[in-house]
């Protein structure tokens, strides 16, 4: 279903940008990410991540409207606190997980010009993430729990920004729609229960320079 929606969106994008003006740039930023689990056995702290890569701004034949498209290398971390209730008096083990992805955000942007080199804009749209690097990590050194990153993820961005000539600054909230990964166990005797999966939500701040 997701592939059909993405394919339809790409067809619409091609139709809208057939005679469009395209601006090329470089974008980078930081995100304060939270990896959330449905199961209260896990607890995750907010951690700072970062992203960088090329970006495009494509005009469309509607007043003030354009499309932002980027391909960014994104690295996030999450400190996981794992609670074992079956151990006498309980015990906690912690580990830091790293998530590495190529993310492809696509956003519809509306811009309000307030001067020759100054404007405000708002944007919203979907984002796809494609996992790279090691997709499996231990949740702790001496447990049988493993974190397995999904090959692809889907999320949504909503945000606003300011353009100062070639430089643009923005902030947005990224909402994870699909799960980022799931917890599995090394032994077959320990079944994976509902809620042993998690997804990222994050606040993102970025800067882009268009040539």
C-alpha cells in the first residue's frame, strides 16, 4: 500500500514540475529524538542526532507554493534502559543504540515574501527512511534481547522557517508513523510479545544554503 501511494505521489510530482524552476542546495541539522516503546520494560532518553545532504526546492504553478526534496544521511542515538522483572529484586541494564539511515523528506511548502531577501514559510509532507550499516544491536552486554532495525520507515514532517537570501533556517516535528525497529530474542523459548517494538519522534532544527 505504501509503495502505491509513493508511486502515485511521484507521478503527481513529475507532472507539477515538468516546467518548474529548480534550486539546488545543501542541508544539515540536528534532531532531538525520542525512541518510544509500547512495552514499559524499556525506557529511552532523549538524544541528539544529526543529518546532512543535498536538497532541492522545486517551484510549482501555484502562488507561493513549492516542493522541497532532499536525500540526507541521518544518524540518531537512543540510550535504552532495560528492566528485568524476573531477576531477584529486579535489575536494570543500559545500552546506547545507533540508528543510521538515508532519509528522503518530501514537503509541500507555502512561502510568504516580506521583502527582497526575507520570507517566511511553512511546510508539511512525508518522509521515507532506508536503513544502512548494522541493523542488529544488543540491548545490553549480558541479555538475550536484540534490537533489529527495519529496512525502511515512514514518518511525517510539519514545520516552519525563515529564508534570508540564499540561507534558510527551519524547525519541524517528525512523527514516526511506522515502527523503526523491534526487539527480538536470541532463544526461541522467549516469544516476542505485542509492544516489543519502537519508533522515533523528534524535533529537528536545520539550515540550508541554496546556490
